[in-house]
RNA sequence: GCGGAAGUGGCGGAACGGCAGACGCGCUAGCCUCAGGAGCUAGUUGGAGCAAUCCAGUGGGGGUUCAAAUCCCCCCUUCCGCACCA
C-alpha cells in the first residue's frame, strides 16, 4: 500500500495550485459567478484554530461552488489599521507598519499551509496607501453630499486607548476593545450621517431572508425606530424674561391626560436657567451636579435607583390645561428624544416607581379591556393599550387608533407634531491616533474646512518615529506634515490630525476585492456589478451590528454616488461559532490557544480541516478536542486505504457504457453512492450542515469496506496491496466501485483537498480537481428496489414488512395486516383505522 | 425586565409531523499480530429476559394528531443580545 504522508501532500498540492494559479479569477459575464467571502482578518500575529474554522467554512463553500460550475471569487485581505499595533509601538518601539506587515506575512503563510483556496492576487491590506486612498475618496464624496460633517459633541472617550469610541463600540459602558469604563469628553469630531439612512437600513432588513434572524433582530433593535409625538408643555411664567416651553417626546400621547408631572434630564439646557432663577442657585446646581455624576457613573455599571428633585417650577399640560410640576431625574436620558418626558405614572412603570417614591399624583386614563373596575390608587402601572377615561373629549376611544387623532389634534393646535425617533446615532469616526487613515481635510484660517483635492490623494501617513502614547493626536506632533498651504487660497493652513475609525476600512473592502488594483476609483462599477453582492459571507457574530450595519450604510452611500446599483452587500450570512478550549474562548492571555501549525505537523492540513467541519454545525460553538482531530485523521487514512486498494484495478479499467446486470450488492453500492451525492450536495449548498455532509461521506467509505469484503479484492488489510487484479472482478464491479470512489474523492475534496487531489491522480486522472465537475445525482439509481416498511400499531412500531419499491397503498395495507407480529397485536381487537403514510409507513389503530 | 436561541446516550452531535440516537469520540469483546496507544469485525440509551421480545425514554406538565424530539400552551434551566429609549 502507498503510505499516506499528508505533510508531503500538503506541500506538493499547495505548490501546484499556486503555480497553476488555480484560484485566480476574472470578471466573465458569460459565466455564473459566486462571491464567497470570509470576514477579513486583523493581523494580530497568529491565527488560532478558532479563526481558521471560519476560513475553512468559506473554503468548503468556495471549492464546492467551483466544481458546481461557478466562477468563484474567493479573496482575502487584512484589516490592517488599528490600535493594537500602535499600542505595541508605544511599548516596544516597533513601528506599526513593520509589525503589521510582519504579522500579515506570518498569517498568510498559515492560511496557505491550510490550503485555503484564495485568489491571492487580489489580496488587500487596508494600511497601504493604495487602499486607504479610497477611504479618503469616499470620505470626500460624503463630505460633498453632506454625509460627513463636523460638530462639537460629548463623546465616549477611552482613557486607556486614548481615543474616542463610537456608540456601537461601547459595550456595557466600557471600551469594546480593552474593557475600560469610558469617560465623557466634549470634542470637535467628524461624523457620518448614518441616521439619514436609518429608515432604509431598517426596511432593508426585511429583504435579508438568508441572514440569521438573530442578527436582523439585533440590527432592528439597534436602529430602534419608535413612532410618537413631540409635544410642547409651556412653562408657567417666563424663563429668563421670555415665555418658554418644554418639548417632550412620547410614544403614548393617548395617556397625556395622565401626565401629572414633567421630568427633565439633568443635562437639559433649561435646567441651568431654572437654577439661575431659583431662590438658591448654588444649592440647585449642586443637587443637579450630583445627579449628573451619579447618572453617568452608576448607569454604566447597572441598575440605579431612580432619584430626582422638584425644580419648583411648573408647566401646563397642553391637553388638560392644568399646571404640573417640573422635576429633574437621573433616569431621563439627555441623548434620547428631547431629553424631557411627560410622566404618566398610572401607565408607565418607571414613572410609577418615581411617583410613588416622591408622592406625586397618579391619574388613571386608560382602562384595559375587561378591567372595568378602576381603583383610585393602583398597585402597579398598566402599560397596555385600552379605552380612554378621564381624558375629556377623548373618553371612550381606544388606542392605538386614538393616538393618530390626538397627534392630528396637537398639530392643528400647533402644540406638537408626530415624530419618529431613532436610537441610532450618527457615526463618530474621528480617532486621535496614528495608525489609521488620515482624514483628508485642511483647516484654513480664511477658508475654514477645505477638502483635500482628489488629485492630491492619498494623504499619506507621515513616518512617525516615536510613539509616546500621549492623549493628543500623534499626527499633530509632525509639523512638516501638519503645516501645509490651503488648496483654496494658498495661505498657511493645517491638516486635520485625526484619523478615521478603522470600521471605515472594513465598510467597503468587499467591493475593493472586485477590482483591487484600480488606482482611479475605489473599484470599477462593472466589476462590482458582476461580482456583487457577496453570495456567502461568514464571520463572527460580534460584528452583527458594527461592521455589518456600517457596510450596509456604505453600500447605500456608494449607490447614491453612482458606483453600485444594489442596496444590500451580503445576500447570505453565516455567523460561525467560536472554538473553545477548556470551556473558554481561545486567547493568548488565557494561554489556551491551539495553533493550527502544530496540528498540521502532526496530522496535515486535511485532518484539521475535516475535523473542524465535522465536529458541529458551523454556527455552533465547539469545544476543541484532540481526540476528535485524531478521529478525523483516522477517517482520512481509512479512505486513503480503500481508494489505494482499488485504484490500480479501477484506473486501468474503462467503465462499460451501460451498467447492465448488477448483483444486489452492486446495486446497493450504487444506491449508496447516489444517495450520498444527493445528501452531501444539499448539506453544503442549501443547509450549510457541513458536519452531516462529512458524516455521509464517512458512511460511503464504510459501505465501500463492507462491499469490498464481499469481492475478490477483499478489504485493504486482508488484501496485499494495490496491484491490478482486474481478472478477479467483473467489469461491472469495477465500474460500480470506480463510480463510488470518484464521487467520494470529488465530494471530500472541499474538506480535504490535498488528500483528494492525490487520490484523484491515483485514480488515473491527469487533470487536477479544479477542472473537475461535481458528480451528478441520478434519482433512478438512488431509488431502492425494495423498501422495508415499518408498521405501527397505536403509534408503536411492532413489525416491518418488505415490499416492492412502488407498491400501492392497498398492497402495503394488505402486507402489513398479514404480518404475524401485527396479527398478534391486533388479535381480539377491532381495527379502527389504517393509515398508509409516505415514507412509506403503515399505521394501524386498534382498540 | 424585554428580545432571541437552545435543552436528545458517558461526550460532540443526527433526525425540519413518520423506525429517536446517523456519523464520530470514548468504552467492551473478538480477530490479526513478536507486539499494539495500529488495523479489521461486532456490540454500546436505561430497565427486565438465555432469547425472541417487552417496558420506559428527547428538561418538566398539558394539548393537537393515526403518528410529536419536531406543532401549540404553561413552567424550569442554560447561553446570547439589549437594557431606564419615554
């Protein structure tokens, strides 16, 4: 027998693939395309098996689709800007570019050693000027369209990373990257107006039928659209000498007759005016300051007690005309709605709790269906819609219908209007760091903010030699870079020293892959029209909101710019599960990282690939197991042996044109072969159940062993090698075996490409698998001659009868009732019903 | 609190109203071996039985159905996401 030496096969076939440019592709409108993409990688240094699992999932898809006749784009690249490299530079002095490019080289080697079939010609790295030039290009387009703008605002500041974070990047009040509790700072920042696309991004979610429901829900919640009304409560008496009003936002205008007080966020602008006019301004401010601090600090870490105080002022409820007190409370958010609410304690749990605590009036205005008895002091808020009471002219009407009418009434009386609020905020993209894309604008004393002309792109990062880690922008410390002349007036000016959030880089990289060398445009619209959208996209669920929402936003912006014609970039999304070791996510700090290279040395790339696909469905989390890996290795050896065992005989044998008289076992093997083709194809392409695809292939191998046992060839270990022995077998046998082996080798090749290529050659094929088609399923062959039909009696299987494959229902019923075991169970009882179900299966009801 | 997903042998997991536990790991026995941490064969949900076979069984409780791991209702547990969003 030929020895199975996977490490040698890995090298041999990887070299052939590279030399023959097997996975490079070109735009070809004559052929159907398939764009298969895995989320590109941050070049942290080493990929562990958790990362690698995702690349293998994509590779199985890409390799399968190639053999299924598609022109497959399967590229890879590097999300190469980012803080870790810069932080490392501060510590070690190594320039981020040096460490990043080094890491890329290492990780690329790792992926190549795994035999992932990437079109490496299209490799991109976002830290290279030829890529980030187009971050700047897109930024300028957005600036022109008013989608990029600058404003002073309170932002999330991470004191460890020394930079601003977008709302999406703050998790539980802490930095998503380093876990530090974020601070608030007022800074002049660049924003992308993603809120302009809020409704579109929300509606687009409906079309994402091949995305995990979970991700769609997360995005929907994040966008957080709520329909309601903005209503003005006039303040009783003048404020700072003039009449004033407090605007509140509510989704429940139907409860407005129950609004017995108004609450302001501590940050609300009118608060300071109230303070100034209060009897003791200093005490007022001190109280409020306490809430501001408490609000910020405590809200981040968890539940806080609702606290507040009376401003001493009152407002007029514009519907009841009554005066209501104005309070300030820590649970009202300045950044949502108008920063002020009408409090309806009877019908809002938070307001109820607050009213109870401070003995504020509670007024019931909604009666839920079926609860006609209204108690004067309710024990809890009732938040359901219902029939209005104590609501003047609106009494007896029901929400939600009455809400529309009340909004219309408010509009007519000019005291309010219908409004839609979003939780989604504009995306702050300024970062006070070095290792990112320079924002391509120039600040001129005369002309203000001036865009860098397109012709001057890219604005390259200056070579900074030392990294201090001080909190100001590192770029500001390079005067020869900062000081420029204004493109408009030629006078002295300064460059913008902030860089872009790295999520900008990843928001359009999938488009760049369509045309990665273009130096005029981010990509050619025709190439994008051919390749996009991404047909299959896989990556971690941690990007469910950030990257995936930003990419959907960018795609729409580029659509409006005229570069693409579609809305959604990713047709089908798979969120792959993480690989755990000892119950924990792999990480360097925990010391539980499994390096793929160690596994390759021991078992070769294919065993690792096969194992990670077999262990569980792709979207499930899995626990790493060395034993499991070994099991997959054993399967490869077992497959190797059975192919090797028959190869010489089968390869020299031309299959007859027709497969005439076959023995029962030969027919059974063909059936198994075709049934396996059907199952594996559906498992990979439709269901993405890669684990069961592998199981089916294992079953086919088991079947081949059993079949061999009944032939002159015998089983591999009992036979003595792979010398041709065609004389001992009928040509029908060889043809059937050949069909099975070839189907097996082709279908296993997405999982174990190196082994498969070698076996394919062993079977006598000069052309590699890249040029091979997927086996086709023959329903005729897969059809069984005979079927075993289970017979249920009162729901329990009591017998099995054998029937011809196409037997009629009547025949099946007859056979079932004639069976001795069935008779024994029905004896002395009355047969009430006999059901013949597809399957087939016979179900008998007796009593 | 709200939303989502899930709960099946010793373990990873199969089974998208029709034979529960495919496939693999582990374990047991046999064969083959100088040897076996290799390979091959057989067995492996629990209980009863020499056996054929029978009983129970998919987190718990109800329901729909000839038939439920699967569909519906209630409850429990776990994981994930959001979390005072007015």
